[in-house]
């Protein structure tokens, strides 16, 4: 995906549930690398990044949980 540039938001709904744990970690790292600092990953309701990768910050909203790539320190 890196050939397509970097993104502010990636929707990856109901995809990771079909992967094994090792493949989920690889996918999470690839998603992380494709995000701008401060960018977001949106997963499906039955998916969680918390068990997969510590790279993302959890952002809770009333109707959704999304995962944010931390801003780069300056």
C-alpha cells in the first residue's frame, strides 16, 4: 500500500477477523506505515487493534472506537 502514498484515514472494516494473529500484526504494521502522524484506522465493531498492536492510540467516541497513529514528536 505504501506505493499509494500516506493516508489521513483508513477504513479496514471486517477484514482482520479473517487473519491469524501473526497476519493481523503484519497488517497492523502496514496500516501504521501508511498513515500520516495523527491519522486514524477504523475497524469493524467485532475487531480490536488493542490485542493486535501497541502502535495505535485508542480513541473512544459515543458510537465508535477508532485507532490513531500518534503524532510525531518534534
